[in-house]
C-alpha cells in the first residue's frame, strides 16, 4: 500500500475510482490501494470470531471509567488505543 500526498489532485480523498483504486486515510495518513471485492464469509468459525469481538466491544462500552483508565495507561506510547489493547488481550 502506497502512502500518497494530495491524492487525485486534492488534499484528501476517500472512496473508489471505478473498480480500480480505493483512496482512504488511516490515523491521518492518506493511502491508495488496489480495489478488491469485499468479502463477507458466513462460515461457522467466522461467526464465532464475530461473536467474540461483539462480546469484547459490548464489555468495553459498559465498563466503568476506572477500568478503562488502566487500559489507557497500558496503551500509552504504543501504536494502539486503549480499546484495541483490551480487545486484543481478550480475543
């Protein structure tokens, strides 16, 4: 994936051009990638994985701020968020 500056002759871009390129931004870094057809597998393993991520997200959302503060301290200085750290440790 290439990082780009001023994609499509603008200061930012998102979405696709035809079925060839996709422009996006991740954490403030613009990039372009080749268009790929999105997949949505419905296998049993995929459904289990989605269930685990759903549980972790619901647990995070309903957690008290003191609980979240510990994960915020853990994630400080790392290239992930407090929520990502919690979900990663529990998945």
